């Protein structure tokens, strides 16, 4: 029982947990930025290809 209390105390004092949460939040923000950029580039590419295809078709 004493060993369990020491492990619990060490876990609560440890800063590994908050660090992991911070990394998870940063990763989520990076993913959101990447998806937004990819979506924007895709829309721009679709517009460009549509304009090119209309120019070729006319």
C-alpha cells in the first residue's frame, strides 16, 4: 500500500502529463491549419483548371 502511495505521489508531481497534453493540442492545431491550407489550395486549383478547360473548349 505504501508503494502505491509513492507511485501516486510521483505521478501527481510529474510534469509528463501536462507536456503530453500540450503536444496533443499543438498537433491538433497543426492539423487544422494543414487541412485549411489544403482546402484553400484545392479550391484555387479547381478554379484554375475550370478556367483553362473553358479557354480550351472555346
